[in-house]
C-alpha cells in the first residue's frame, strides 16, 4: 500500500473514537437498526437452540417428515430427536 503525500494521516486516538463517530453521524440510525436486527435474529436462534426446537426441526427436515405429521407437541419432539 503506497501512501500519497497529500493524504492526511489520522491520529491514533481517532481509531478508538471511530465507532462512536459512526453511530453519531447521519447514518447512525441505520447502523443501530442493523445491529438491533442482528441481535434479534441471534436471540431467536439462541432460544430455538436452548429449547431444543431447532434440533427437532432440523432432524424433521433431514428425515423428510411430512408436514402434516409435524406438530408442536412435546411428545413428538422427544420421539423425533
């Protein structure tokens, strides 16, 4: 990477304040909404994984269980997993 002599160099302290400057800028709301969306998606997968629903859904898909026989019953989930 070549430096051009006309390019201004950023001070080191700006490296640490850059995330806050982005969030406080004009596109900060968009960045915050993307972060909230990713947190919600991650939380959804966490709940599905911790409750065992994700594993049961995946095993049903892999086994090719017909949709009509898939129920939300706990006994089905324990027998399918």
